[in-house]
C-alpha cells in the first residue's frame, strides 16, 4: 500500500457482535497505528452509511503512508462441492491411454456468482468472464481407490483446465502418483491460475488419468470418494485470493472505542483501508489550497507527483468498449500501413481487418529499459547485423517506480497460431511440416474464414508466452529506432557498438556457425533426368548445381532428393568450413534433412537460408573472404530488398542481407510431373529476380556485309557448280590469258552491293568463273555484265543473262554482330583473306573473320552465339548485352597498319531470349531459362541454419539489430521516445534495479 489514503470502510458490527453505529456515525478522525510504532491520523471530512458499514471520506493524512508489512489480502472463496457419489471410469480403451474423466464441482444454486462460474448442462465450473485477478483452485481432503483388472499400477488425480471443447487441456498440478488397490488418502490439490491464461469458456475440474496400463486390459475402475466413511462432503474451492496479512492491531477512531474490529474471511471490508492502486500514466493534481494553480505543479512538471487512482483496467470492460472501439479498429504495425503477411491474432482471426496490418505498438509503462547480457555479430548468417542476448526488462514509471519483468514472469504455455504461413490449401499445411519419423511431433493447424468467403489454414504451436514476450514484441516492432547503452564490462578493449540502431527481428539469435553450407563452385549435383519428357525437368534445370529457384516459383528452393547437404565446422581461424573429417558422417542427402527441419519447426524453431553471390569453402587457416575468386567481401543476394522505402527503412530487414526464412519443406517423388525425386524448401519472403540480369546472347551467322551498309543480304550470288558459267550468253571477243581476281560485276537490283568474281581466261576463252563476294540484291532473270578491258588490255565484255534460282541465295541471312565499321590494313596486301582465332579487344570474343580488302569486311565464322559478359565485380553488376554495345577487333589482328580496327555495334535484333528465369545454388551448365555459366544468377552460395534461443517463435531470448556488434558486454537499450527525465537517470535506475555493476 502506498500513496494517498482516499477513504476508509468500517463495519457497523465488531467481532464481538456489538453494534457500534452510534459511535461510528459521528467520527471526526481515525488513527491507524502500525507495528513499527508510527501511525497515520486521518481526518474525516465525509461519512456515507452503506447499510452494514460506513464509508469515510478522508482529508489530508498526517503522518507516514500506510506500512506495507501491515497490509492484508482479502480471501474471496467461491465454494462448490464434489458429488458425494463415487466416480467410476469403465471401458477405457488402452490404445488411447491415457484418457481422462472429469470430477466436476457444483456451485450452490443460491450463489450470486452462478451466471459467471457454473455451467448447469454438465455441472461443471466454467469461467464465463475475464478475471481481473489470478484464481486459486484447490480441494478439501478426498480419498481414492483404483482397480485395474487385478493389475498393480498407478494413476493420477489432478486439477485441470481445458477449453470449452475439453480437447485442449492443461494440467495444473503434478502430485505423486497413487498406487492402485484399496483406499488411499487423504489428498488435496491446489493450483494458482494466472488471469491472463484464462479465457471465457474455460472449464476447471478435478481429473483422473492412468499413469501406466498394461496392454490388453480394457476395463478400468477408479473411485473417488469424499472420505472412507462416505459421510462428509468434500469441496472444490475457487478463490481470487487466499487470505493473508500481518498482525491485526487496534485501529483508533475518534471518539475512541477499544474493541478491535474486523470481519470474517467473506467480509470485503476486512483490513481497514481500501484504495485504488496508483495509475502509472496519470498524476494527481492537488487543488486543495489554490482553485486555479495546483500546489504540486513543480512535481507534475518533473513527473514525480503522486499518481492518480483512475483504474487502468477501465477499458477492459466490453460494456465500455464495444460501441466505441471494437467497431473501428486500427491494427497496423505501422499506423495505416498494410502488412502483407501480418497473419492471425491469437484468437485465429486475421490481423488485416479494420484498417490495416497489425496491432499498433502500445506500451503499458512510460518507458521500458531492455537489459542484455552481451552483444555479438550475426555474421555470416546475417552479414552486417548484430545480436543482443536479453536478460530482464525494467518497466520504469520514475526513477523510484520500477517493475522488473523476467523471462518467466506470468508465462503460460498454450496453443498459439504460428503465423508463418496462411494458405488456402489444407494439404500444404499438412505436407509442409510432415515428418516420416513416427517419433517426431505432429503439427497441428487451425483455419479462419476471410470475409465470409475464403477459408485459410495456418499452423498452431504450443509455447510459453508471458509478460516478457508481450512487452518485448509490442514495444519493438521491425524498424523501431533504439538507443543503446553499455555497462563497460566488454569482452574486447575496443568493442564495435553503435549509439543507435533499428530492430531487424526479435526472439531469436544466430548460431556460431550454420548447419549446412552450399558452395558456389559445387557442380556435382543431379544431371541425368530419369524422365526427359517430364513437365518439370528438375534435373536438367539443376544440371550439376545443388538446386534452383525459379522466377515462376520464387518461394521455393528446389533440390534433388539425392543432392548432398554438407555439415559445417569452424576452422583454425574461426571461419565456417565444410566438415571433411573422414570419420564424420558422410554428407547428408536433402531428403534425410527434412524430418529434422520439419519436426523442429513444429516445436517452434526457426530455419533460414542466407544466399551469397559467391561463397566458397576456405582452407584450414583461411577466412571466407580469402576463398573469394573476385572481390574482398561476401556479397549477399538481396535483390529487391536492399533499397530503403519512403520512411527510410527496409521493408524486410533480413532479406536486405540475403536471409530468407524457411517456413516448411515438401518432398515429391519421380513421376510424370518431375524427372526425379524432388525436395522443396518453402521460403519467406519470395526471392526476387533482377530484370536487368539478362542472358543477352548475341547471335552470329556467316554473312558478307559492307562496312557502310546495314541492310539485309537477300539475293547474294552463290557458287553452285557451273551454274554461273553456264549462264554466260556473250563471251568476250578477246582476252589475255590469266587469272583475274575480284572482278566487280555490273548490273543487278541493288547498286553498291555488286558481287565480285575470279575468272580464269585461256586465249579468247573463259575456263571458269568463281564468286568471291556474293554482293546482294540479285534475282532470277537479272542480266549482269563484266565491262570491256577487265580481262586484259583490249578484252571484250562478258554478259550473263537470265540468272536462275541456283545462281542466287534468296533468303535473308543475319548480320554477324551488328553494323560493322572501321578500317584496317591487311597483313598480306589488299586481297581476300581469312584470319583465324581473332580476339576482340573487349568482351572476350574469339572467331574467324574473312575480309576482301582494306575496306570490305566479308564474314565472321566459327561462332554461333556470343555469351554475354554480365558478372559481378566487387559486388557491382556489369550488365549483359544491351543495344549499342560495340565489339572491337583491333587493327593489329589484321596487320597493324594504323587503322581503327573492325568495330561492330550490337543492335537490338541481335539480342535474343534475354531474360534469366532461374537462380542456381552452385554451378550449373544448364541452358534452360537462359542460364549460362557466368551469369550473376548462377554460382550462388548459401548457408542453411537454425536460429538459436528458447522457443524462438515467442520472442524471449534475443533481438537482431541492423548494425554490426562485436565484443560487447552487458548493457541496455530503449526506444527513441523515452522521456528525458528517465534517460538522465538510467545509470541510477539500472544500478538499483537492474544488472549494472560498473
């Protein structure tokens, strides 16, 4: 008891049965003495006759506040009775053992509590309200006798609480088992039930279940009796408090009377003083001597005035809140901001109702100081972040009013919605947590109908949650800004710790090393499909890597059931490396890992997959960075999550560092759909694909293109036997014997694209005509000529009439890389020649190039597709092919005479199938979905790891912050809105109430 005494209640009848009404009706003051020798003098300024007692309004009290050691607790008993007849359990099926049977209580029909505590349908104690105080359930003496078909065994009689269906029950007491046989006893049972663990409809009862039962025995008889003589009644008693208190001393009213007055255990006026507890949010304003200015104005400003007594629980009454609040909720995690995966409330209803998202964070106290034991890095599981191991919470109203909340404070274990997956598929909820081990726990689930239409399913999980959980999670949603303090007892001389940071996650921490490691260089995964005609050729997608993530299924890591998953250890420098000990267990297969993941998630564990753009196995004395092929730092794969939103926050802080939660797994066997047995790891959030990472393959085919002309090349003359020679209709009248190279033809349909030929002349006769440059624009029926004088001085002309289809290539053929340009000086003079293994000065292209002269490029050959050059260098993406890129073949490749070399500008029509739709963990050689060996989406590495902490899903052990920590000792953190008068006194508060020993 503390604070100001407002009123006192005194019964009219004292404990001797004397009616003191005449005296009590005229009191002017009341003196309350205490065992320490002090006393309070309470002036009476008003009296109210309440029937069987008087209420006295008290003025300013002289003397000290009430002595705490003299305070008493009232006892409120709601008594029922166990039925006087023995309880018999018969025909119990041993295969379902243990079963239970209730022994209910009966509330007297005259009790005013009947509507709130009694269910007349089955004579059970049923709580039909929300208790404001803890309840105590206990029995008077009882005896029991059990008979088990002549078998000597044990059984248990205990107090239980269940929901209205009696399918989910909680055992409240754990007593010594009772041996079967004759009457045993007397026994009693007692349990305290925290108010927050009681829901309307809960049933309280004395239950019986078997301890051990031999197989095959089906008839069981357990008799519960009130006593051996069966003459007396036994009771189940339900109370909100068991009476307790210090020495009852004489209270001195004026005028004085000598009798000590007190009521019975059922008298609510017992204890002399009744007052409301102080409200930590409100201060009492004292206008006792000044009607306009409070006399305690300075204390109000400093926050140290007496607290007001308006009940905190006023708005827990449905009569008060139904009309004004329950119809118009704001439930957003950030006010008016929708949260996509908000999940369900503890009652199974969807969070996304009312306005948006989740319940707004509201704390019950003016400030919460969260103490931690140590701080360390979360690397390499979450690069760049840190973790704090929590100890206590200090709820601070002032530097003298501090409540210590421990991890076990008011913790109750019951079933809660898991919240990690909400789906329309009941099969997914069943299969994604399936274990083939019959000894593993089985997942349970619930469902909710959304908007009266869609039924969605979720997992439920049995875990302990208490005051620590509520305060931590309600006060620290994702991206809460924190102020960090340290008690200076650090493990490093120069620890790494920021002054401020943000919450990334609550409830769990990262282990010293991951459970499994997937390296970027791995290429020994599934390659040979068992069914090449499968709808989903998984093995062909994987093609040597560990597995893939498809753009069409961004929530799934797909692996072959036979792919290895190698465990890890720490090497001599503390870096993660693969376990290669020959005595260690051989690498597990993906299918062998599923049971462990699913059963641990069913029990509340969290599993994560951290993706890196490059990750390799270091040597015995190397770090992970030493093992990199390029760059100096590990780079997470975090596309789509690495940008801050308009509020300056990451929407998904963990995915911003490449960490994706595994919420379930599934396995599929080989069949028509998949080409091999397949394992799926279900990820949250989805893995996103960069649309700018494109295969950008540039198509190359042979073709003759002049540097200045980018048109198509339909109608090129070809060499096809003697067809062109046979089409000559006018031979020259005279020639000079010899071979004439690259003679340009005249005529045709496309000026500027004339073909060139080589002619062998013998006397006045032509021996052969061979096309050396096909030109373009020729068509069947064309007439082309060779001018006079081309075959020697004085030679006549040549006419070729009516070209037939065999003389002409009529289809378009592609330009090689794009538009050619530039100049070069040929090594062997201005003649037709081919250069083998010509290498570009950029982009690492090798091919064969044929040219006709210093100014005429002919063909590229020996290359069909140029792979793109996209890759990551020190974490920076160098894009794949895009229109406008220029490929250069330097002049020295052709003779080095001082030209610019040969350039090709990549045009849009040369880039094909340029979107990559698969991410590979490990190295894949697959061409499916435009994969290629050096793609930024190929050769990824990963860690798979289980988070640390007690019942991680409940959030009671750690917090992850969005800054690096290293070597940090004990300290505290608080949010940015803590009042200054508390921040100025943190050291004093943490030394007096917390763990600050420095």
